[in-house]
C-alpha cells in the first residue's frame, strides 16, 4: 500500500517575485483601513449625541446674537413714555411696556447684554484664579498645597449671599460702581466667591496627572516646571475646567439676577433681567407680562447653560462610548 503525499506538501512555495494573497473579512478590513479618530472629533461626536446639549447651545446662540443685535431694535431701553405705560404685548410693543412706558423688549435685549457679560467675565476671572491656585497646590503639594487649600476652605466657609451683599455695598461707593450701573463691582464680587470649587477640582486633577509616566519622563529630560504644567498637565486637565466653566456661568447669571432683584446688583436705569423683576413686583398680579418675560429669559439662559454643561461633561468623560 503506497503512502499518499499530504496535499499541503504539493503547494508551491512562494518566491520573492510571487505575491502572497492576504484574505481578510470585511470587519477586519474596515478596522485596518480606518484612520484613528482625533480627540477633538471624538469630543464633538459625543457632544452632538447629547440632544439637550445641542438644543441648549442653539438657544444660547440665539440669546447671544439677540443681545448683540439690540442696537438694531427701534426702541431705546431708557425712553420714557408715560402715555404708553403698562401696555400689553402688541405689534408695536411685542413684549409690552413697563410702568414708565419703556419698551420691555428693548430693555430685555439690552439687559441680556449686562446679564450675559456678568456671567462670562465673572466666570473667566473665577476660572483663572481657581486654575492658578489649584495648579500650584496640586503640582507642588506639601506646604504649598496645605496653605492654599486652607485659604480655599476659608473662602468656602463664608455665607455666600451675605458676603455678596456686604461686598456689593462696600464697593458701591468706589469708582468701580460708576461703570454701567456697577457692572465691574458685581463681576468682581461674584468672581471672588466662585473660584474655590474650580481650585479644588484642578488640584485633584493635577495630583493625579503629575504621577503619570510621561510627566516623570519630562522631569527626567530636564524640562522646567513651567513647561511641564503648561504643555503637558494643563491641556489634559482642560475637560473638567471647561465643564466647571459652564456651570459657573449659570451660577453667575443667577447670582447677578438675585442681587439685582434684592437691589444690591446693577443699579437702574441700566436694565438687567434681575432689576426688571424687582421693578415688576408691584405690578405682576395685574400686569403679569412685566415679570413673565424677564423671568423667562433668566430661565431659558440658565437651563441652556446647564444642558451645555451636561453635554460637555459627557463629551470629556473617557468612559463615554
């Protein structure tokens, strides 16, 4: 009985000139040919998947653009017409008029400029201070960390509303209070009492990142602390900072509105949504539009910012798919 030669032994051995066919299934081919997704594109894709965040971003864009276009509106926010006072919404006055006959839509558009400016500038200052304090505390640790965190705890122990009212009253008599009804005053006061959470967040992030292998390698290569912090640690800590910035913006707008409602914020005749609500207290039962429209703008702005903050949190979360 003869021995058969295995089939594979008869296979031609490929030479250098003979191409070797490689067969892959469709899925493997897609994976092998796919380009790596950039971090920015990945963050954008995660954010766009959050429908409420996209809706909030669109709403914020509309509010910002409306405030910027306020000078194009035909009425001035400070024009008084006692003949037209407390008029209901109409084609002539889409949101009605207040107790002095001033067009409410004009005052809401210009008031949006002030309220949004307070939110943006107060948040910017608070993020800057909080990031600097948290970066120093988290990177250097030890005595520096202990001292800066004790200062942070001291600020956190203050009753916020009481201190806001007290500082607002103290700065009211300074030259800062003469600009736009005290805009600079309110921005500084809110920023002074808003940076602590950011500082703690940045500190925790820096404490984690400074122990990573690439940071140790940077130190071994002789890079200065400034270069390590600015070029290697801070870019990787921007996610939590951006999310915190969105939340702080909503807090600043609400705080300004509350202070103006209590009479300690932006002073009349400069319009803001908060002091418009304050002026509407006497008339809101019989003439509800004087309170509904500014209150609605505060609500829409704050909830839109919160939606955007939720979307950013999901977008920067590495566990999100």
